[in-house]
């Protein structure tokens, strides 16, 4: 009894050290032979796994509600990413607490912080702000077919984040463009409201051709292509309405012939080049057997009494002129030689 009382008194009198950063966990939880860094690393990994599971659970519970709430895939994906970032940010704070690092212990000087923001974070912050404006302005949505001006890049929008826009091009490649760049360029959206697209085909025929027959043949050739809208109600664009069937107009009376312009609507914008090529092939075949000739740049030179004089020499005349010129030069040389002798 006396020995047991002495041990208890000694234990009570000796205060236990307060665990600090990197210090081992009390013996009651883990053995003393396990290093503190292993225990801290295991705790950090456990926190990350818990955060991963919690984020997935939250997304499964409210993901469909978010989709019905926003009705836009880009906003839904942005909200889901925000939830994940928030959960992992809390996990990061918990990991800092495990290592004994509180927020009050993490401070940067104003100079260092300004340098980091100016050099590293400025482009990122600019892209994020541009992403917010893109989500608010809604120039395009996930699944839309767009074209970037000046680069002639066409493709489908695969994903929109706060930092970049991912485009799946028609060449089966991915193109990732920062949102700041997307806002500085003109974007053509082919499928935002209506998938129908109007194309045109300029054509020049000679003045000797039958213009009326040419217009009818060109319109019929365009209607014969499958992907071209052959008729139906007028298509409304804003406050205006345009014919749905192909129409061929006289655009201008040019220097080389009558300039015609064919306008036609296609059902889908996904094969623009193939459809345009099919229309041009049909027009070429229809005009081949008709009294219509496609004009090409040419010029006619007309000379009359008001045009002045123009000397024209044949090959024989040029040879005779050269011979006379040679004789004249020889005579001049002989004269100069005789003068030198005198």
C-alpha cells in the first residue's frame, strides 16, 4: 500500500507536459513508440477521406435539386464545384489544427502578399471574374456549337468553369481557352436559340446568259440538297421574317457580269462545309446544260478614231526594224572613226 501510494503521489505531483505541434499523442490513445509525425499524417489522411465522402454525400443529396433550380448545366457544375471546394477548405483548416497551426500563425507581409497577387494571382483572378461574367451573360452554354472569330475554330462547348472554357473541336481535339480570352473575342453561337443557319453563295454569270432561267435553276439546285430547307413558313429573326425556301437575287451589275446571290437555310449547322459543297455541286450540274455561262474576270480593249494611234509590229517588221537600227549604229560608228582619223 505504501508503495502504491507513493507512485500515485509522484504521478500527481509531476504535471504532464502539454502536447505542442508535432508532439506525440498521449499514451492512452497511441503507444509511445509511434512517432508523432506518423500520427499527424494519418489524421490528415483521415480528414481528407472524410471530406471526400462528405462532399460526395452532399452532392448526391442536393445535386438534382440544384439542376432543377438553375436549369443550366454550367451553373449546376459551378455550384457543385463550390460545394467541393468549401468542404475541402474546412478539411484544410482541420489539418492545420492537427499540426498546431492556427490562422493567427499564418501571416504574410503586405509586400510579399502584394507581389504574389500581382505576379501569380492577377491572371487567375482576371479569369475568374471573366468566368463570372460569362455565366451571368450566357453567351453560350454547354452543348452549344460556337465559332471563335479570327481563328476560325468551330466546336462544341464541353465545359465552362470560372477559369476557362473547354471546347471539343470538329477536328476531334480539345481546346481550353481562358475566360479572359473568350471575353475579348467575338463568338458565333450556331445553336443557342435555333439550329437553323442561313448561308449564301455569290455567283457571277455573263450578260449574254438568261438571267431569269439562271435564278430558277440555282434555286432548284439548292432545294434538291437534303439538308437544305426547301420551303415552309417564313423564318423569323427578331422583328423580321425571311423566306425559308432558297432564293436567288440579283446582287449587282458588275464589270464582268451579273452578280447573283443565293440564300438558303440549312437544318443543322454541324456540317457547314459539306452542305455548302453539295449546294455548289448541284448548281454546277444544273447550269452545265442550260443557256447560262458562269463569268470569269476578262477585259475587252476597243480602239477607234478617238483612241489615238497605236503602233503594232509583226515579227517580220520587228526583224526589219532591228536590222535598220543595226545599220544606223554602224554608220554612226564609221563617221566617228573617220572624225578621229582626221
